[in-house]
């Protein structure tokens, strides 16, 4: 004679008029007592499944109404057929309790891939005007031979027998404080839920291979040392279907033999002789677009700065450009011919004698003020 299936209300120890909150409270109490990971009784697993089965039906208003009307037989007794569709009892338990019942769990969901860094060296002109650069990055890619399955083509992975495809194993740890369930990644399948009987000969079952990948990088005008360019989704591949990481291209700009950069401005030093400084002159100076003629005013002093508007570096992510600053240096000759010496002696007689100079802002102070240092 078959064993009679117990009434679900009897299983949970509640009245037929019990509220949903009373049903849930009864379930929580019994599930804690009968969980097979903490209960030593030989029939703990069977009782745990019975408790979960009762809770699945009575916690669902529609299923409960059907049960109240037809009992365990369901409407199948009337010739219609019905299946309550019972789920894994451990899933129900974790939905109700979360991970707070002495559990430590490890995630086996999708994992984002790691970010990568690539250091790229640019010339001064490439940084100022921008360019397109092709780089070669070493990174993990999905194995093209097995298409990421990890198995030799013609074979397939199989469900892990250790964890039954869940990717996790439950172990009970006992202490003076009681029993605790430790949910860890399955050591047999490493959380994948499946094992590979015949690994791919190209990737060894790792599902990915380390290989070079060529990428095109757009360098915007105005970048400088340390500028980072983010290439979204060009990092390492993710695990278990997770998204790729990002690739960060970090720029290093080579120094220029003539130009010095100060933010968005360009500084050039120009040497002129004493005659040009005293009489004035038209001279040519290099700029980022080629030579340009500038005017040296008569009586120009050493350390004078001449500003060329909009001849500097394009402002990164903004409109406009900086300026070019021409720092004029008056060079005093150290070697004179006899004729030059005679002419200077004649000139010296017509000039004012040496005088003690009054306090004046120094050149370094002027530069600090100019550049906000």
C-alpha cells in the first residue's frame, strides 16, 4: 500500500486559514531546521524537499486555491491534468533566505574582462595636430579553433558530475557556534558547470588564446604627456559571457628641438644682435606652420616677449588655439674686429654712462606671472 502524501498545511504546521505571512514564517522556521547541510537526521533531505514543495504551493495564491479545491490529486481527478511545476528546493531556500544563513557564496555569473594599458610615443607635431596611429596589442581572444567551447571540434563539453552543472558545491563546517554552510566554486569545473573530456588542441580547454590584435587609434589635436585615450571594449575578453574590458592608450610626447610647450602656448627663444635691438628689424621665426616674419621694435630689450596670437596648440576638446610666445634675447658679441671695436668706441661716447638701475620686476617674475606659476 502506497504511503499517504501528507497534507501541505500539516507539513508546514499551519491552519488552512493561515495568512501568507504565517505560511512564510512557518516555512522559514522549518527550512532552517531541516536543511540537509545543517541537519544530521537521515531523512533531512526528504523532509527539506517536502517542506519546500508545500511552501511552493501554499505561497502561490493560484496554486493554493487549486490545492484547497482538489487536494494532491489536482484537477487531473476531473480529467483535465495539472502540474504544479516544482522547482529546485535549494533555489527556493536561497530566494527566501538570501545568503544570510551562515552561507558564503562565490559569484559564477558573467565577469567583465580586465582593462589593458598601452603606452604610445608621439612626435611633438603629432601631439599638436592629431593623427591616426596603428598599434598592436597582445590580449586574450576567443579561441578561433574551438569557437570558445574549449572542446576539440567534433566534441562537446559535458555537465559536471561533481556539482551537477551548478558550478558550486556546498560543504558544512561545524564549530562551537553551530554548523555553517560554505558554498564555493566547484573544484572540478572551476565554476563553469561543465567539464571538457577532450580539450581543444589549440587553447588546451581554456577557451581563449593570447594573440596580437591591430587597432587604429585616433589622436585628437592638442594632446599632451600623460593624456589617456579610452578604447571601450578593446581590453581582455570577459568570462562566462561577460563584456570586454577597456584599453587605455597612454601618450608620451617627444621633446622638440626648438619649441617648448607651456599648456596651450608654444615658447620659442630668438637671439638678435645689439644693432637689431637698437635700430629695430624684420626677422623670421619658426612657427608650427612654417616661418613667419615679425617686427623687432627699435630699442627692444633682452627678455622681451612677442606674442603671436592663435599660433599655439589647439585646445583639447575646446575651440581655439593657444599663442606662440617669442622670447627675444639680445646677444652681446664677445669677439670684435678692430673696425667693430672702433665703431663701438665711437658709439659709446654718444651714449649715457652707466647708472644704478632702480628695482624692477625680474624676468623670471614676469614669466611666472605670464604662465600663472
